[in-house]
């Protein structure tokens, strides 16, 4: 009987301590645009293997084509876009695959070993959430060891 009484006292003490814990909920800030209704900063970029330039920037709702390019970096990505703040700290990184390799398929050539070829430049459109304060865009690549190396950095007007 004394053991049961001691167990009840221990449980009641833990209940009192648990009651004092505050429910501290925090708002999660999403790093990616995940809706066609969400406002975003949209950039049209002209990329090459050695440079990056902004051809157009605007705020608005992204298109479905732009939404396809919004993804976390994957192991297979060769190039990345990094968005930096005033202190040049990374806010967001997007994996863009290899925009300098054009893949093609043609009926009758299924047995071919080559399904694409290199291209010198690429025009892409990317979007980041409007609440992210990006001042710089960096195009980066991955070396043979998997390290991300910056190619060029430009300032966003």
C-alpha cells in the first residue's frame, strides 16, 4: 500500500511540473514558394558556365513552369543558385541540375548512346518567397569531391 501511495505522489508531482511548461509555438517560415497564390520575387536569369546576369526581376505569382524549378539541391545537381543577404550569408539554395546540357529524344534513335549535348548558355526563371531578403545571387557548381564552388556573384538591384 505504501508503494502505491509513493507512486501516486511521484505521478502527481510530474503532472504539476508538466503543467508549468509553456506552449511556445513558433511560426515556421517556408524557404520555398509552394503555391500559385503566394507572392514571390521572380528572377529571369541568363546563365553560362562562367557568369550570371539578371535580365528581368519582378514580384508576383509564379507560373507552373517556374514552380518546377523550386527544389532543394539533389546529389545529381551539378549547378546551384545561392541567394545571399547583406552580410553575404546564404538565405536559400536551389538545385538547378545541369542547364548547360540539352537532352533530346527522337523516335528511331532509342539505341543511341548519346541523348544530348552541351549548350553554352541557359535562360531560366526562378522564384523565391517575397519575405526572403536577398541582395546577391550566386551561381555555383559542384566539384568532383561534392564541394560547392562559387562561379560568379551578382548584386540584385
